C-alpha cells in the first residue's frame, strides 16, 4: 500500500526529532550533505518548473477565449488574490501574539552547533526566476493568440518532463530532505520551538479557511438571491471528496455534479468547474501567505504590507500552474518565495512541511469555492442571454 505524502512528512519530522540527539555527528553529516545537494538541485529546477508549467497553462487558457472565459478568469484571480490579502491581514495581526519574534529559528542551545556537509555541489540555474516568468508569459501568450502548434507541442512535452521530474526526483525525496532539516534543528535546539509554532499556525489557518468559504457563499448567495448556507451545504460532498483526494482535478466530476444541483446550467458547470480547478486557488494562496508571514516572524525578518501586496499578486499568477504539480502550489511558489521574500533553503523546506500538513484542507477550500464562482458566472450568463 502506498503511504500518503503527508504521513511520510510527519514520520520524517518525528524521526528527525527523535534521532537528532542519538545519531553521531558523522551520521548527521551524511544527511546534511544530502540536503545541501538536494537544495542546489531544487534551486536549479525552480526556473524550469515555472517555464514548464506556467507556459502551457497560459496557452491553454487563451485557447478558450471568449466573454465567459474572461469573466471567470477575473473572478477566480480576484478571489485568489483577495484571500491572500485577507490571510496577510489576519496573520500579521494574530501571529505576533503566537510567535516569539526571532525566537524559533534563532533558538540554538548552548554548546550546540550545526553539522557541516562533507561536500557541496554548484549547479547554477539556467535562468533566474523573473527571467523564467517573463519567458513563460511571452511564450504562453504567443501560443494563445498566434497559434504556433509546433511550439505548443514542445511546451506540452516539456511540461510532461517537468512533472515527471517532480514526481520521480523531488516529491519522493522531500521526506528525506525534511528529515535532514529536523535532524539538524534538533541538535541545535530549534525543533521543539518549530513544532509548537506549527500547531498554533495550523489552527488559525483552518479557521480562516472556514471563514473564507462562508464569505464566498454569502457573496454568491446575495448575487443569485439564494440561501448561502444551503448552497454551501450542497457543496459538502465536493469538500469531503477533495479532503480525501487532495486533488482539485480528481474532484471535478463531484464538484460539477454538486454545482448543477445548486441550479447552475450544464454548459456553465462544464466550462467553469474544470477551468476553476486550474486557476482558482484561494485556499492555497491563503495558506502560503500565512505560512510566509509566520516564518518571517519566527526569524525576526522585517516585512511590510507593500512587500506582501506584490507577493500575493504574483502568487496568484503562479497558482495557475499548481494543479499540474504533485504536491501542488507550494512547489510552483518556491520561486517567488525566494526572490520576493528572500527565503533561503531551510525556509523553503519548512514551508513545504507546513503546507503539506494542511494540503487537503487547502484543496477542499479551493474546490468548494469553485462552486461559488460557478453560481456567479451562471447568473451573469443568464442575464446576458
């Protein structure tokens, strides 16, 4: 039986904490060496992930050009971005009371020291993150509006290569990478501080997810003049399906069925639900923003509202690529985390661990929110008919 990724991540964290005090320094150095090499490899992959996933995603959206497409994309992007702003507003006001600024990652016990790797490798990325993003936009928009079928075929093939690389060479090794991170943090006395902080953060983010869904359906209910709680109740099968599968794409048949039960026309449901499964990532954007604020507070790093406005706007674009990535939005967002917020290798590893711990809840939030968007799009379409 295949062990779920979340279970492997939890086991890696637990083993890292347990063995951090037991293994000799020479054994720990083996894992710090692996982490050093893996981190360089991951940094090399980030621009390729952006080009390989964002380019065909933009091209595919453009192929379906039309009035309903523009409306749905605007609503989905607006919902994703607003959820990020909401997350930042709550996190920046609530988390400081839960997190000792600079304490969690700076708490190195007396007499403890980091373990140096045996060796490191230099694998320079072919592009920096912003160059990769600009290239993805130029190529994607060009394919959408000009056609370029041969280039589109190359982009689709490259997307498969990137997805296969992530699925075979990155996701299976993530638990080992996170094990090495917590192994070293246990030796320096940081691990327990991290775990206590994670528990508080997860509780707050889960509460924000529920509140976001209530607000989304309250607004949709006002627009379509229906009972928002009844509408939200109708979408519960989709919510729990996504909770079990952790996949927006796998939940599309259930989401489409429940949306039609809310009264959305078959044509709009068949168009809006698959599209929103690709571009509407309000739950994911909320999680990543909240986790980023938490980690910056944990390290005592300064941040501003202006910084996070730019980050959330760019994150909303990066989310377009996330459904095609195993392990999802966090992999597609590593580039903007490192360039716009200055996250290092350890920060990105902690972001991955914290994100995956709540992955299914974020996916369920994304999927359930798709129903609210479909209701609004159907209302606009019926008025225009």
